């Protein structure tokens, strides 16, 4: 394998680890579209993200949903691992908690194919419910997880600032 192939392979593995969002059919009926965008790396489109909330503008303390519709195939394990890396990149330092969250995400996140969606719903209680193509697949009750997980896309320090602005309807 030459250097270019290795770089592309590492890039695709990295892309596979980027957390994804979820299917609009899992979005509660009282939520409206705030914004959407396509996450790309180099020239690859990875997923379309859509943010729904009870009202505009988005507020972190309300119930909201993030749907990622994948444009490529990814393993659930890679999605969970990439989520942890992104949370760590936001500045979260509690490695024991990250390990616990990773274990739970490994159990929840399924493999996804092109055109399939994952949706995360931040509920009023602060817990997070997950859906694949509208069907419930798991829940994490920890409000701290919810804050950091959705921060992957919505925090000011996200690794995808342009996508954040699109999701918030600011670009």
C-alpha cells in the first residue's frame, strides 16, 4: 500500500468515527427544523445533519433532536469511538466517564449503510434517546453525556464550525 492509499484509508477510518445524527421520523412532532448541512471531509460527503428543536433559535436547555443521514457505510463501533474522540477534543477530561460512555455507545450504535439515519433526541430531563431509522435503539440517562455528545456538533469549539452554523440556521 503506497503513502496516498494509507492516507486515504486513515482518512476514511477517521470519517467512520465521526458521530452521526438521526432520522426525522424519530423527531418529536412538536419540533421544527432549525437548520441542516452536509458534513464533508476532503471531497467525501459523510452525512447530512438536521437539527430540530421546540423553537428557533435553538437553546441547549430545551428538547431537541439531531438526525444524521449517512451517505456512506460505517460500523457502529467506529461511530462510538469517534464520538469519544470528539468529546475529548472539546475538552472533556474524565477518562473513566469517557470509558463508561464508550461502552454504552458500543452497545447502542449499530452499523449504518448509505441512506440510513441515526437520531439522537435530547429530552427535557437531559437524557438522550437514540433511534435508527425511527426505531428506538437505546438511551443514556446521564445529562452530562447529553451536553457533551451534542456538543460534538453544537459546541462553539466543535471540529466542524461551518456545519454548526448551518445547523443553527446561521449560514
